[in-house]
C-alpha cells in the first residue's frame, strides 16, 4: 500500500515533489529535446522518504534515457528546493492509471459501437415489420384502426 495514502506528510511531500520535478523538467526540456512533452502526473514517496516514484503521462525510450542521464541533476534540484533530511532517489515510470484509463476508454468505445450496430439492426428489423404490417392492413381494408381487432367497426357498435 502506498505511503501517501497512510500519512498526510507523505501526501504533502508528494505534491511538493511533483511541482518541483515538473517545473525542472520544463526548464530541462528547453535544452534537451528528449524531455519535451513529459508530464508529471504524480509522485509517490516510500514511507522512509528514501525513494520516490515519479509517474509520467508518457515516456518513450529517448526520454527514458534522458531522464536517467538527468536523474542526479533532478535530485540536486529537489535537495535544494525541498527541505528534507534526505533527498529521495527518483525512479521514473509511466503512470499505470493513465494506461488503465485508456484501456477502459477503448472498451467503452467498442461497446458503444456494438450497441449502435445492434440498435441500427433493430431499427432495420422494426422498419421492415412496419412495412409488413402496413401491407397487411392494406389487404384487410383501409378502415383498419390500430389497437382494434380486424373487422371491428369504428363506430363502437352504436348505430
């Protein structure tokens, strides 16, 4: 279970680290193109604050290499800007929540397309039923009234 869910201090540290690392990545992206378009979604420190997992919205091989090269620099920035006994060792990973959310979204999109296809097929069957019923009504006579049995008079039995 993540430390951030158990300890309010860890939650505050997570948020401060997310801001500091995010801002520094923006600055580094000006000098290193491989770090462009990286978004820090969250940070999670372990209970002893010695390590932190930095969750990113996306990360390709080039940006992973660049982050590995810049890890020490990012840790120094965290050490200067955040007052902590120890500076956590940073680990960068793609946010699994975003990947899972994209998977759920794709499932919902497929279900929506399937339902639309089923509704369209049902509409075609229903339209075909109306055409068939209309043909039957024409054969039975033009005075057929919906909801009345065939042959029933429209005067309601009074003369």
